[in-house]
C-alpha cells in the first residue's frame, strides 16, 4: 500500500472513502463511517492509521476507495487542509450550493424579465 501522507501529532489525518451504495463521501469514525466529517477519527500515529486504513480497505462491502488524508484540528472536529477535501465535504456536485446556487438564481431572474 503506497503512502502519500504519514500522520503525526503536528499533521494528523482522517480516513475518507465513498459509500458503496449511495456514492456519498464518508469518513471513518469510532463506530464505523459517518457522513459528517466533524465526527471523523483524527489519526496522529502512523501505525494506528495504517491498521485503520487496512480495516477500511477490508470493508469493500461498505466503502470504496478509502485513503488517508491530512486534516487539522478545528473547533468542531477535523477540518480539511486541502481544497480537494474541502470540496468533497460540500457534498455531491449535482446539488446546488455555492456558485451553482448563484448561477441558478441569475437564470431564474433572467427568465422572469
């Protein structure tokens, strides 16, 4: 298993994957998987993270593509340190949020004129 990131106390990480049935992003937590990244388990020890990642890979009937990614401690739980992970936490891109909401509002206003 190749490692792109090694967690430490200074740079902890979380394990993330996609739910096999729904396709949504999920994060490993103490009692399984959660759709709320704020409840993800924060790994600071490389050996513990490796064991957890092996466990995640072995849960191919639940999740696909698990990987360890850097995170930081936030006031409400782990927070992403990379834009890709921040984007993934906003949910599927087929939902209207952010700039998609603004574009939809502009289209609606233009059609009412």
